[in-house]
């Protein structure tokens, strides 16, 4: 599916300049709505410390944010010739499995930590983003046009991190960990292409391909979490 969409966008973008000299973009504004898939995966490692049996304990967690469905809705307004300024709101969310490696003190003997490995599920991840774009609209025919866009992005990220674990003895055995939701606002970039086929003068259908990127430093993590990725989808269009 990615190859088909990519071929369509490349061919449309390549053909557009030949027709752009004859056709001008005459609309004043547009609204878009899409659903699709955000591809790619990003990993995050974090370490938390806490006190157990009057000694320091720690748990290191490793999770992978997976590909996820997304939806977006956008608006653009013509500001000069074929150039429109606009904003797109997008959201993607998923659940992750977490690998745990804990260091657990011995309840009887002092300074004898025990290594324990475990796994957990249900670490929630969400990305809400505002993409502030400049779009160059290129009419291909009287029913088809292609928009090339780029601009900064503002990401509002939420990620569940393991902050503590419950241990049962003897063993020890790690029970369900405690998740805490960490939030971060960060900036990034986005760029892509959007193609529209008009069914009448106002309504149409189309497809979009966007690459967006940002990174966020979350509490307790040893590295930054990459957010965004390659998004491909389709939906409805409305022209003013």
C-alpha cells in the first residue's frame, strides 16, 4: 500500500508543473480530514529507584512505541497566489509491552541484591500534534490538485513509565508494576504532500503522506523518546 501511494504522489507531483502554467488555484480555503497509519517504532529506556526492606532497589524498563492508527483534521487559507497557510491537528496512540530488569534487596541479608527479570503490558502512549504548515497548491487538472507542505510541529506527548514494582517473597516475584503517566510538550518539524480529487466544486477525496519528527525527554528516562514518523492516509476534502 505504501508503494502504491508513494507512486501516486510522485507521479502527481511530477506532472503538476506542466499543468500549473495553465491552471491557477482559485479556491480561498480548504478543510481536510484523514485516517491512516503512522509507521515505525521507537524505543525508550528508563530507570527508577525506590526503597525496599530499608535498602535501595531499582527497576530498569525498556519499551517500544509501535506503529499506530492516526487521524487528523486540518484547515488552510490562501494568503498569496498558490500559497496557503494552515494548521493540522493529528493524534496517534498505542499500548506497549515493557521489559523489566529489577535489582531487589534481600529481606534477611543486608547488601545482597537479587536480579529479577519480568515483563508487563499496557503502557499507554499518545501523541497530539499541531502542524503549522505553508502549503503550495499545484492544480493538475480542473479536478485534481497536489499540495506540497512543510512547517514546524508542536507535540503534546503522554507516556506511561514504570515508577515502582510490587514484590512477593520468596522468589522474589515481580507483580504488576505501577505506571505513572509522564507528559511533555516539545517542538519538531513536518513535511509532505497531499493530493485531492474533486467530486464536485466543493467536496472531494484525497490522500496524504507526511513525515513528522520530534523528540521528548521524559522523567526517569536515560534517553529521549522519538515521536512522530511516516504517516499515510486518506479522507475527505472541502473547498471554499
